[in-house]
């Protein structure tokens, strides 16, 4: 068996997750919140960065409420911060309400059917169990309709077996500051909040938090902003990159003018060139769509702050980078190239790949050597 001398020594790329930067971003969002609660969305394994490391760091920074998508994720959160309040956005599945009681997590109820199931379960347990109520204000995805909410709210006056500790909705177009849907949803949710005046209300995700204080209500629910994404909006606070991905140069090749690089020879050298072969590819979440053979610009990497272009097709295990203009000592076998970090933001790479920062983070590969700094 080969001894594991160092995870870094055996990996094609090293993923460093900066927990100090994560805590800094959370505190910056708290300052934006202006005294209301700032929660944290940690679904999808904390956006690919690891629930077991991210959640305790956020707890240390003062976060007490977390949102996940699935009950299994809630169980993982509560295993590391047992006193947290955890809401499960996907709500109840058929026949799993009792598992929520066992776990201590709170479902986000999005239909009258779910409400009835939760009522029955709580009644059987003899407890008024906490939950959140999701009202759809226009995204037409999850959430009870406005008409259903009106009926439910009227029935609330007659008492119930459940305890609604949060009423929430989700913005559909918050990444576009002037989109008319934002004002429409704000007005609709304001009506919901007025019917539930004694219950904390939450509308703003990361983008909603940056829109306008009118969207803040009683709780912010940032996700991508915590991890250094900009949510496509100009940001009034400083958010630091949390993810730093460095790929190892495995080989440097001389390619003569006219020589093709990679599958299909889609990139042809226009001059005598030096090409660095880097140990990460689409199997690691470095998207093939970022390859340098499209009509738009290709992705770039960074060597000591100098941008270098990705050339040729991105393959499963490697990418190729033009280092012709870089000092050979800085771009030599064994050196590292920044794939994501201070100089290559996740949103920049997402743009080159025709996607969004959320997808970049949640597709970070399992083959990287993972290092947590600021633990």
C-alpha cells in the first residue's frame, strides 16, 4: 500500500477553503442586516464546501439558524451544532414527518397536504412542533398559494397543533435589480407578513439581501454570498473569496507554430509556444464548457497574479494553459496555477462556462486535496 505522505503530494489539484474568509463574509452580511437575524443556507453540503467544517465556523461567527434542502443534511448540521435551529426547505416527504420529530429539525411546509400531515404528527406526539410556512409569491415552485394561505390564516384563529416559527417566500428575479417581479413579490409578501404580524418573516436570499432593506423583513437567508459569490449584483459590502483552487503543473511542452493542442486540435499555436499541462479537468468540476474553442472568451488561470489563457479542449483529467509569456521558473513542472481564488473569481469562471457560481461550487470535485485554513 502506498503511504499517504501528504494529500497535497498525491493530488492533481489542491482546494483550500478559507474559514476565516467565510466568517468574515457572514459578519459583513450581519452588518448589512442592521440588527435583524442573519441565517445561513448550507444545503448541498454547504455549497460543496463541507457541512462538518463550514457549519461550526459559522456558529462560531454567531449564526444560530441554518437552512438545508434535505432532512439528512439537517441531521448532519445538528450533529456538529446540536443547539442550532435548522429548517428543511424541501419540507415533508410522504411518511417521513415522524423523522423530523426524532431529529429536532423543522420542516418548511409548502402545501396544505404537508400542513395536515405535520398537524397529525404533532397531535400524535402531544407537542406543538416548530415549522416554517412557505408562501408562494410568484416563483411557482414550492409554497402554498396566496388563496390557500388566506384560508389557512383564517383557520389559525381557531387554534392549531403546529407552531409556525417562520413565514417565508423566495424571490424569483432578485439577481436583476430592476426586474418588475421584485416589487410584485415584495408587495405580495408584505400582505402575508401583515396577516402573520407576530411571526418572524423572511424573503431575502443573497441577492435579495443586496437589493434593498425593504426586502429584509426579520431574517436574511444568504447562501452564495457567504461563500464569496456576488449573486450577480453590485455589492455594498466586501465579500472575500472562500475557495482557492490550485492545479499542479504536470508537464510543460514546447509547441511549434501551427501545432494543435488537445482533442480535436481545436486550438492551433500562432507562434512557437509553451503549454503547461495542469492536473484538473471536467471530472473535477472544471467544466468542459470553459474550453478555449468557442466564439466567446475562454477561461483563464493565474500564475502569481498574471493571467494565462486556457487553450484547447478541457479533458477529463487535465487542462492546458498557454504560459509562453511567463518566466519558465514560475511555470515549471511541480508549480501550481490558480484555477479559482483571488484572481479567478468563481463568478468569472462561471461566466466562461455559461453557468452560475452556484453550479461551480456544488460541482467541486472529490479528487482535490482539501485543506481548511482558519479552522
